[in-house]
C-alpha cells in the first residue's frame, strides 16, 4: 500500500516538476519572442512607400525611362486598349495622345464612368503615375478593372511609352539629389580610410554655409 502511495506521490512530484519546467520553458519561448516591429503590417500601405521616400521620384525615373521596356509593360493593357492613332475603343478607350489630354475626354465618344468624368484635370505624368498605381484609388468607382502596377519603374517606363504615342511632351529633368551627390562626393576622397572621415565632415560643413 505504502509502496503504491510512494509510486503515486513520485509520479505526482515528477509531473509537478515537468509542469513547472514546462511553464518556464514556455514562458521563455513565448514571452521573449515578441515580434520586433509591433502591430500588424497592412498590405498595400507598405507597398505604397516603395517608390516614395526611399526610391527615386517620378521625375528621376522618367528622365531615365526606357520606352521599349514601357512598351512591354503595355502588354498588360492591350486586352482593353488600343494606342494607335484612330484605333478603336475596346473595353477601354483608345489611348493615342492621351498624355496631356483632359481626363475622361477619350476618343470617339467613349462612355466613361462618372467616377472618372468627375475627376477633372489633365493626364499629367503625376496623374498617370497615380492612376496606374491604383485606378481604384485615383477614381473610386472607375470601370477600369485593373489592379495597378506596384513598381514605380514599370509605371515610369509605361508613361514614357504612352507619351511617345502621339503626345511627345518633354519629359521632366531628374530631381536634384543633393543628399546623394553629397554622399558620393564624400565617398570619393576617402582614400585615407577611417582617419579621413572626421576631416571630410569638417570640410563639408563650411561649404554648405
Ligand atoms: C480590364 C480592362 C482594362 C485594362 C486591363 C486596362 N484598362 Fe485602362 N481603362 C479601362 C476602362 C474601362 C477605362 C475607362 C475608365 C472609366 O471610365 O472609369 C480605362 C481608362 C484608362 C485611361 C483614361 C483614358 C482617358 O482618356 O481618360 C488610361 C490612361 C488607361 N485606361 C490606361 C491604361 C493602361 C496604361 C493600362 C495597362 C497598364 C490599362 N489602362 C489597363 C479598361 C482597362
């Protein structure tokens, strides 16, 4: 009887130790592993920043845009759009010379949605960039059912291609990038490796005043 009691007590004790140990292990596992960036990542919001503060701006991208690459991107549009002069309207309007044209003016009486008609303004490079990033966001309720192009480079190349089809507006000059240039200049004379660094910053300071 007492043997049995001892066995049961032993197991109970053992179970207690396991539970305690398990609890400690669990708390180590689950408590210390807090995710570094707290909160939830919201899809879409993240993507928008991509070309914003970090990447080069639209002007810079347009200044070095690749029209041939833009024509390839336009493959995503041909299901609904023609772009040749006098081309037929399809699901979407013909896009010849649309860059610089009034928004929702279209050709041959294409029936635009009220959402786009009420937008007003002209198709500037910026407006097109915004539109092509997310038609739905640019004109909520638009009937252009196209998700958008998330890559700023794709949009810039495409806009340059659209512009080459009947519009030929001058492309903007690249944005001046004083910060990047400064960094490049600072990096160039860094022959003396680490020891040159403080000297470089001191030199740079009076120059900017
Ligand atoms: C699924 C069909 C479809 C696809 C794909 C599509 N579009 Fe459209 N697009 C439309 C429709 C429909 C409209 C008219 C929108 C409205 O009235 O709200 C439109 C309107 C436009 C306009 C405005 C024209 C004007 O005269 O105001 C531009 C610019 C445009 N699309 C460019 C593009 C480009 C560039 C692509 C490829 C990246 C593309 N679209 C892909 C259907 C499409």
